[in-house]
C-alpha cells in the first residue's frame, strides 16, 4: 500500500492562510502560487515525500528538490507541485496534505484553480467563481462580489481539498478562474490572484505575471502536456456535464 | 504488527500487481518524445482537437508567434501542418536550462484529423496567442425517417 508524508524542514506556522496550487486546468493554480512565492519572497519550508509520486527530483541551482513542496512566511503557507500529479495518487496526496493542514489549524484554506471554458479566446478578463466548505464562507464570497458556482461537478485536486475540508469542518474556499482547459493560462492566474487579494487582504502585484505571460506559457508547455494526460485519466471533462440531482 | 500483516496480505499484493499492469497499459505504446527539436530550431506547440457535429476544431497554443507568419497547410486528406515564426528567438538558457544548447525560432507540428473533413474550406483565427482552425466535416448520407 502506497503512503505519503509531509517533511517539514523549517517550522511551518499555525493559524496561517493555507493556499494550494496543484496542476490542473490551464495550470492556473500552479502559475498563481508560483507567482506568490516569487512576489512575496516565500521560503521553502518542507515537501511531500511519497512513493505514489514518480521517481523525480527537480533541480534548482544544481540542487535536488521534491516536486511537491511547501513554501511560506509567518502568515501564508502555500503548497505547489511542479509536475503533474498521477491521477491514481491524487486522493492519497490530497488526503495527506489535508491531514497535515488540519494539524496547522489554518485560518483559511484556499485552492486556486481554473474552470475550463470553450470560448476562452474571446474573453478579455476571465471571471472568477467561488465555492466554499460552509455557508458562512459562501456568504463572505458573495459579500466580496465573487459569483458562486452553485451547481455542477468539480474534478481534480481542488475538488478533493474542498470536500475533505468540509468533512473536517475546516474553513476552505476554492477560486476557479475561467481558463483554457489544456493551455497554460497566466491571465486566468492573474484574475484568480486579484480575487485572492480581495478576499484575504494579502496584496499581490500581478503586473509582472501579465508581462511575462508568453514566457510562462512557453515554459509551462511540458507540465501542461503531462497534466493534460492525467486530467484525461481523472475524467476532467465531467466538469462540462449537466448535473443530475437526486 | 497488524499493519505489517495487512501490507503483506495476498489481496494487497494482487491489488498492487493490477495497479502496475494498469500503469504499464497506460504507458503503451511508448510515443513520448521531446517537445523541441534544436536541429530544426523548432518547438512543437500544444495542440487539441475537438470533433463537433458539423465541424472539427483544432487549436494550437503559439506564445511569441508572429501572427503574419502562421501557416496552416493540409498535407493530405486527414493531416494538417501548422507552422509559425516566433517574434524573437528563445534560447534554452532563457528557460533556465543550461545543459542543452540551442535556440528556437519556429513552431511546427502535424495534426491527424480523426474524421473526414473538407480541407478546401478551412477557416482560421488567431486570438490571445491561440490559433483556431475550423474544418467542416464532410456531409454524410442522411437516412430518411418514415
């Protein structure tokens, strides 16, 4: 049976805002939290160790790193995966992250991701939809002007994070920006980050993210390609389905 | 002790074996190749195909592409070639890679169209760095409903 564990290399603060950016639609989550790491100069605090992940080391400045890592400062902790998560490992890894997250008693858990839209080319400013783990947070999202995604299916890491948070009674929201399904979408990431700032009060300058849009799209091609393969296995297109309510 | 016994149970071994078989099946046939070709100074763009009722929609992500240089050419009845010049050359080093040498100035790929289409009536557009190609599907025989 495969296992996963969180290794903390620096003390991770409790009662912080916990943000998850996992590879998914348009890599919106990964691009967003990667920008948070750079802009807010977050430091590496730990990583996820699991035999459910492929045998990969990510090299930065000649040194090996785990592909799924934790960064943070005193009031913000983020998790990010620099490679596609195997579809059959998503449940184990998200459950492990959430169990660990619960031990840190986060003020709020935020998942940032994309929502595929077919005519994305025609949209100048992607709209950001919100979902939450409880009614109080839904009301907060509405108060902040975020449109609620009321009915439908969510598939992928952010779907499990939200479901597990609701199960554990942890305050959590997911911000889903309209994006390309299979192409890296920095504009959607910028829209999601604007909404993130609006809700949490954490200021993030998105100008550089938009400026480097084409470069990010070029760099993110291979991760997107592998993420696309895993999304197919997860039946990601179910998000387009009309829901059946019982 | 109980955990150890659980891990070694025959059912766990069978499940692991089935998972391994599934993983092997998913990786077959091995078609992976790099998305870049330094000899041709070319990058393979991300592409997608959507088969709708009346048309096939092919899209390709072309960051840094020079819009006027984009070419879409049918190679035969069921294959398209997409090429585009980039606005500027991009070196491996710019992407943080120092163990490969080379630079890229074009995008190039060939796409297989899975259903019969009319290659003479292709429509294209290029917005937000994404090329969209619409190919009308060849009309099929209609069966009269009586």
